[in-house]
C-alpha cells in the first residue's frame, strides 16, 4: 500500500480530526502539482503572460491618462482665450470633453477601445463620440488584445482544467482510488482535499497579480475616482473572479469523478471551455442583436435629423419660430419684438434648445435602453456558460462597460447644456434685439468651470451588476452540487 494510503489510514483511524484527512489529501495533491514539470512550465508561461498583460495595460493606461488630461486642459484654455465674442458664437465654438481613464482599465479595457474617447460639446447638437482607439490599432491588435481580464476569464479556466481533469480518473486508473476508499477515506474528504489543493495552486498563481494591483493602485487617487471607490471595486472584482474560478474547479472535479477515463474527462472539459470562451459569446452577441436591434450610426443620425425638424434653429421663417414669437409677444403684452424688455433672439435660442433637449433625450434613451436589453439577454446565458456573467461584472467594476460610457455621455451633455444656458441667458439679459455687434467680455467664459467627471461609486455599479453576480453565484452553486453528487457516487468497487 502506498504511503498516501497509509497516511489516510492513520488519520482516518480516529486518532486525528476529520479535517486531518483533508489536509493530507490537499498536501499530497499540492506536492504532486509542484513536482509535475509540465504544470511547472504551464504555470511559468501563465505568469509571464500575466506579467506582460499587466505591465502593458498599466503603461497604456498611464499614457492614455496623461494624453487625455493634457487635451482636456488645452480645450478649456482655448475656451477661456476666446476674447470678446458673441456668446452664441462662443457656444458654437464649444469645448471637447475627454473621457478619463479608470485606474482599473489595465485589468479590463472592456469596450474602451471600440467607443470614442472624446465628444465635441457645441450649440444645438449632442454629438457622437469620436476617435475610437481600435481605428488606430494594427490588424493584429484588432484580432485580439492580451489583457489581464482575458487571462483570468479564458486562460485561468484552462489552467484549472489541466490541473484537475485527472484528479479522480487518475486515481482510478492507478488503482489508488479503490485503496483510499477501502481504508475509510470518505469521498467528500477526498473531494475537499483535492479542491483545496487546486485552489491553493491557483491562488499562488494569482498572488503576484493581486499584490501588484494593490501596490500600483495605492497612489492612483485622482479627481475623478477616490481610493475608497477603487478599493471597493477591487474587492468586488476579486470576489467575482473567485466565484468564477471556484465554479470551474467544481466543474472540473465533478467531470473527473464522473468520467470513465482521464481522456474522456479532458475532452468534455475542453469542449465546455471552447464553448464558454469563444463560441457562445459570439452566438449570444448575434442573438441579442436580433432580439433587440439597434440602428447603425447613419440610421440613428438620419432619424435624429428628421426628428429635429420641429426645432427652428436660426430659421426665423419656421412655423415653430413664428408660433413661439407670437406667444412671447402675448406674454409680455407688446406687439413687436423690439418692444420686449429682453432680447428675443436669446429667448428663441433657449426655446430651441429646450425642444432639442427633449428630442435628444428620447433618442439616446431609446438607444441606450436597446444596448441594456442586449446585455441582459447575453447575461442569461451565464446560467450555463459563466463567462457571459463574468465579462459584464469585470468590465463594470473596471469602469469599461457601456453603462460607464453612457454615464460619461450624460455628464458631458449636462455640461454642454450648462454652457448653452449661460451664453443664451447673457444674450437675453444684456443684448438689445437687432444688435448684431454685441460681444460679451472674456469674464463670461470664466463663469463656466472646467469640465470634470466623477466615476460613479461602487453602489451604482452594484445596482447594475447584482443580477450578473446572482447568475454567476447560481452557476457556481450548481457546479458545487454536481461535484458533491459525483463524489458521493465514488465507491471502492
């Protein structure tokens, strides 16, 4: 009988606590993993990839952050340096808003490379974001970008599978499983020990990443995100990945306990891994688009242009303009706009803006609702394929999902409307109707503070990701039930 069986017999004879068997199994499994050269090379490759993705992501994030901060400062300096100018012309001159980089983008860039990084805030228009990083990427980069999230979501489960696929089938093929169970080792003790050893091995691989992330994030407090916000996001992200990986450990051990041979267990697990990592995500994207279609950029702008025909802009022959003028004259009890105590053109600009705001809000809300519906449809697949739930959790906590992008777009639009309100109000109060030469002093531009953006707090993220956490936890729980069922079926016969 092997030393392992003798050790199991000793601790299961009643002289040791029940947990002693689990500790012996875990120690034996962990030592075997360390002695396996194939797994050592695999772990080394994993760590090198992780380190490379970590450093490249961090460097890119730092570079992007400096570029956007500098560009934002230049844009505001140009706004302040306009000199004397008609306020409405200044509103047309506008400013650029540059989306700040979340410090956690080095973990998961999410949709950031595929959406614009800046938006021009000008009069009368809620513009689309421009300058998508993916447009400037090489063909190889567009095929796929190595990131920490990709390694954790795709490569880490593969490592788990390769670590555990023969956990029970290997014992059965060597004949040691029958010996272990015959001397009184309970199947659940054997399962717990193997699961503990796998978890410890995975933690050893993840520890450098966790420590490096914490060290690099400590000095990362910026005006748009607090240290408390970052810490809470990191904790939730670690919890999400822990559930995700624990579920894969349970799945792999369960298949190993049920399969007749190591080869069959490996084939089944790799098939699931391929479906989860590559096939299902692509299928769910197409399914979500079919169930909740969104217009193309051209179609959206065309529909927006058609809807804006009810606004009059600078067209003083537009029926809406004439109707508004009559209403204003009646309100002030005068017969001509020249008799108004305020500037009518300023009032008309304010009215036109208010009509435009309602149109923009309706159009963009419908568009964003469609995107949110697509995300919900994709998430439901997470009950079977957990990557569909893990991806939005990771992107959301990294500040790189569509919800964060839309939140920034709302903040930029609010700022644009503030510019409109200040400039149009100055016309209403200070310009006489018909005075085309009126110019405001540069002090007016300084009344509008520089654009700033605060990344939402963790509670905001949780409200949008709690369902995905529920899906992920449900999947992991079901995997736990399956592996316990599979372990209980083990017998010495």
